[in-house]
C-alpha cells in the first residue's frame, strides 16, 4: 500500500512533505516553548515577594 | 567564564537581549535560506529537484549531533563545577535536539524513497542516528522520572556522558562501514565536494537552524530557571507557614 502511494508521488511532493514536516515540527516546538516561557514569566511575577528575592 | 554564568540572575539578564537578537537573526537567515534552497539553487544533475530536501536534512543532522555534544559537555560541567545553569541547559536543550533528530530521520526517509527506492535501511549511519533519537527520548523521560529534580538531572547527566560514544559512531559510520548512506560532502579535511550554488543555501539554512536553536535553548532555559525560582519561593512559604 505504501509502495503504491510512494510510486504516485512526484519529486515535488517529496520536497513539499519534507519542508512541511520540518517546519511543522520546529514550529510546534517553538510555539510550545514560547507559550511555556510566557506562562512561567507571568507566574513568576505573580509569585514574586514585594521586596524582591535572590534568584 | 564558566563560573560567571553559574548565577541564574546573570543568565536571565543575558537572556533578555540574546532571545530577541537571535529570533530576528533566525527569521532573516531562514528567509534567505529558503529563497536560496527553493528558488535560487539549481537542481542536481543526478538527484534533480529532490536535492532541495538536503537543505533541511543535512543542517538538521548537524544540529542533532551538535546539541547532544553540547548537552554532554554541560553534563560534565554540572558534575565537575556543580553548575546549576549547565545542568538545566541540558534539560532545556533536549527537546530541541530530539526535534532536530526527528526532522533528520523523517526528511532522510522522504529523500531516500525517490533516490534509493526505500524509506529506510538498517545501515550504520541511519541506525546510529535512530539510537541518538532514542537517547534524547530516554534523557527527557529520565530527568522527570524522580521526585527529587536534582536526582533526575544527575541520572540524566550520566546517560548523556555514556551516550556520547554514539557521536563519533554517527560521524565516522560512513567511513568505518560500507553503508547505503553517502560519505561526508562538507565536513571533510580537504575542500567540500559540493558546488558553491548548493553550498550557500546549505550554510544559510545551517545558520538559521543554529540561531533557532540558540533562541529556543535560551527561552526554555529561562523557563526552567523561573520554575525553579517559583518552587524555591513555595518551599520558603511552606517553611514559614
């Protein structure tokens, strides 16, 4: 089944898939990283004592 | 220099300008790299248009090796100097390294099918990269498997140091064994065996991936430091109550 669908792919399909896979994975990781970073910064500010603390 | 950045507060102040600068450099080099890779560079005389997959596959493979090596170096630094930021760096960089290794494996399969007629072969290069991916996953699972976060980081550091033996195996597998995977074209002792019209897109994409890694590593490391700081505050509050 996979072999049949592979034969139907053109070179352009493989290139498109490779770039979609690459930037899909890296984009998802970047989005997750920045969301976690923003959440951590917000929680850090909320939990900070009034006089500040040592890191 | 190593002790200078052992202070998390100093790292956080450094992160405040490194993240935006590297994010901008990522966008610029990625834009230029994609234009060179998909528009400006010519098709290869053997691989035809499929050579364009190499412009993401090869830099991803370089990043997979570089990030693991840097994590192992950080693990040694954490052991020898009790460097808090180095230990947290390994934890922060691991998902980024795993992502680049996955990209390398998947784009390799997407290149292999039209070029070799197979998605996968159990040859030394591909198998050792798959082992690297499992090492990344093993590390990610191991560091969070303990109630005490410090014990998790120490156990993970041991895995990183033991697993570093796989890096020269990956690099030299194409020289040591007869593999389906072709030998190195760029990182050779003599001149690169690749034309400048294909070398520049490759180097530009490699620079983009490097800047992306630095951006994500700093963002994730800052997140880890902030979480630790909040955990310390909660312990102090619980102790004072």
